[in-house]
C-alpha cells in the first residue's frame, strides 16, 4: 500500500469510530431522558386499586342523609330487579331467543333441535318431566348435557316452564 492510502485509512477509521461513539452517546442519552418521565399508571391496576379501597359503607345524617339513604335503597332495589332474568319475562320466545337458542337451534352438543323427530321420545316422558329436566338439568342416554335452567340460575321455574312450553309449540 502506498503511504497516502494508509493515511486515508487511518482518518477514515477515526471518523467511523467517532460516529460510533456519537451513536452510543445518543442511545444512552435517550435511555436517560426516557427514564426521567414519570411512569404511566396502568388503568386496569388503577381501577382494581380504586375498587379495593372504596368505602364499604356510608354515614347518613339529617334530611339530606335521609334522601341519600332513600336513593341508595332505590338503587339497590333497581340492582336487585336486574337479577331477575330478562326482566321476569314469561315470554318463551324471548328467553329462548336469548339463551336456549345457543344450543337448541343448531343442535350444539347433542341438544335436540326444534324438530318433531328429535322430540317425539322426549315428549313421551310427559311435559312435567321435560319441565323438571329443563329446571334441574339432564344428562340423557345419548350423552348430551342439558345445563340446569339453560345455565342461567337467575331464571325462575315459571320462566323455564314457559320456555319449554313455547319450544314445544315451535316443533317443525
Ligand atoms: C349448553 C347448551 C344448552 C342450552 C343453553 C340449553 N339446552 Fe336444553 N338441552 C341441551 C342438551 C345437550 C339436551 C339433550 C340432553 C340429552 O337428552 O342428552 C337438552 C335437552 C333439553 C330438553 C329435553 C329434556 C328431556 O327430558 O329430553 C328440554 C326441555 C330443554 N333442553 C330445554 C331447554 C331450555 C328451556 C333452555 C333455555 C332456558 C335450554 N334447554 C338451554 C343443551 C342445552
């Protein structure tokens, strides 16, 4: 190699080394500046904390207290009403359409579809038996699993019976 080639190589590698140094310095600076930001709170963790530390009760006093208490009682009553499945509806088509259809329309997990052939032997057991199987759950001989109340414990006996009766009117 000629002499001026060597000089060029030397300068060139010095420039490269300098650039590498600057890059590393910038990376470290970036990490440092990022570390200065206050960490962002996780909204899920925050909600969980709020739920954990919310007061278990409240103190009511005087006339405003009485009004607040009445409002709280009303809210509790409304919430309890929500526990009644489908607003207490005895309309089998509503309950079926919201719940039972999940299995009984497509025949999921050996659930009998609303076809006469699938129900002839079942109807022969008597409607009382069908009601009780729908309320208490039923594991038939062919390995199907009918969950008690279709899997919604909030359904009343009357609601389940009304739905079974409605299903029997829909067989094709
Ligand atoms: C998770 C699926 C599933 C849901 C939801 C479901 N069923 Fe069933 N149901 C079944 C299966 C599976 C069978 C068949 C059980 C067997 O005979 O092996 C069955 C059978 C029945 C039977 C016949 C029982 C008998 O004695 O032959 C009735 C009646 C019935 N279901 C009513 C309902 C009603 C009413 C609902 C909604 C409130 C409902 N099912 C929701 C899966 C379901």
